[in-house]
């Protein structure tokens, strides 16, 4: 088990190292080209679109992995692709319509300007590409071949980087950077689809099955709602910042969060690699299951502390990288780094609840977290700005971790685990 987890996590971390390096270069280029206010507009666009990424995900992958076997794997995969394609196209159109309803004050420059709204129209195409790439990842996760997903992610990231470099050199502006992400998303899908074809010798065409869609959604809605609550408490701060503070502050916070968010992929990689294995152990050997959960909680905590140190050190490099700009992002990143251990632990606890078939608890946990986060941000961001958003992010995840632990204790008592 240890070798499988390390191999799959290692493959993801290797891929993340490559994509993180490209993301750093992309962030440097965009930050230098657009400045704090322009980067704030860029952040507004992709945070808004990110909400629809989560709606397109809706936790369906975990249900596919639980239901799929050697006989029905490809049939379910076709249904999953069909459902995601239908759902994400609908969400992309919804995102475009909703973007026109977001307020903007031209006198103060606060809110979502027409420039940002048109950027959202362009970036909405990535809702579809992200949804389809997420679907291919379900296949790779089930067969424990994250290395294949990593290959697709690397190629896609390199295309985004290439587009960003061209835009930077030609001074293509905000829209050019948004379009680069669209082409990167298309590359993700093409490479991942080719790798699935190589593996299955079958060209997987989407098929919308109403019965399969009902099965996926009826079982995944607790996870999907929890993911949505999770995203609300993660990124509602940007909307409140955009509505009450300048685009420059949004840019300062957005840049710090970019570094922070890249590190959050690591606990997700570990949890994704552990999930299929722990799910199997839970049904075969309960004692071994409990032992492995305990071991990995300790290891994840240790890894997280090392990452905290790394992020704090990295924060001092921001003014150097951005030629004296974004100095305000240093303190924000240092504050966010303190919350890393909570994100590592909660990533594993989340999956343990799903293994216990208690995913409905996730709605309560993340609903409470979202409520606390929204109220705290509404109270403190207008007065204290982006640093308040950083502190609230950390406190919110600490609360989530505590609530997840309490939910698992309750689930264990009900199941006598």
C-alpha cells in the first residue's frame, strides 16, 4: 500500500512541480504586465469562473470510483463524460448570463468592470474544459495511474505558459492571458483522451444516460454541496474584497493566494491516492484501515509543517521577483501559510467520511464553515482589507478540521468502528 500511495502521490507531486514552475512564470509575467490592479482584475475573472468549476465537479468522481468495476467501467465512463459535457456547457452559459448582473461602480472603480465581465465570457470556456479533464482524472484515479494524468497536466500547463509568453511579448493584455487558459484546457483534454485510448484501445464517446445521471447525482449531491460550501468559504473573500476595496488589494491578495493555492494541491494528491486503497481496506481489514489512517495523519502533519516553512521563506522573494511590486502580498502569504496543516488534515478526514458513507455530514460541516467565513469576511474585510481575508481563511479551515473530526467520531460510534 505504501508503495502505491507514494508512487501515485510522487507522480502527482512531480507533475505539480512542473506545473507550479510554469504557474510561477505565468504569474510573474501577468503580474509584471498588468500590475497590482490589473492582476486584481485577472483574479476576479478566474475566481468567478472557479465557482462553476466546482459546480461542474459536484463530487461525481468519487461515486464513479465506488460504482465502477472491470465490466461496467467504460460504460459508466461514457455516461460520466456525457453528464459532465451537458452540465458544464449549461454552467458556462449560466456564468456568462450571471456576469452581466454583477455590479460595478465606475466612479470608485470597485466591483466587476466591463473589462472583467468580457474576460469572464472568454474564460467561461474553461468551465467545459476543466469539467472534461476532471472526468478523465476519475478514470486515472480508479486505476491508480496518476502519472498519466500528470502527463496531460504538464502539456496543458506548457501550452498556457506559451500563450502567456506570446501575450506578454505582444502586449496582448488581459484577454490574451484568459485565452491562453482556454487553449491550455483544450490541450488537457486532448492529451488525456489520447492516453485513455492507449490504455483501453477504445475511443470513448460521450453518452448521456438519464438513469446513470440520476444515480451519479443522487449519490454525489452531499459531496457536491459540500464542495460548493467549501469553495464559498475559500473564495467568497475575493468577491467581498472586490465589492468593498480596490482592485489593487484584490491583486495583492490574489497573488499571495496563488502561491498558497499551489501548495494545497499536495494534500489533495495524497488524499486522492489514499482514497481507493483505504476504501478497499475498510471493507477487508478494519484494523489495518484504522492503522493506516493514523499513520497517514501523522505523516501529512509532518509534511505540512515543512511546507509552512517553505512558504514563509518564499514570501520574502515576492518583492524581488516582481521588481519591488506586490510587497503587500508578503504578509498575506505568511498568514495563509499558517493554515497549511489544517488543509492537509482535513483533506484526509473528508475522504474518511465518504468511506464511512457519511458524506451527508459534509454538508453540515462545510455549510457551517461557509456561514462563519461569509459572516467574518463581511464584518472584517471592509475595515481591514485583504489581511483580514488571510486570517479568516486560516481560522475557517481550523474550524472545518475540528468539525470533520467531530463528524468522524460520531460516524465511528454509529458504525462501531
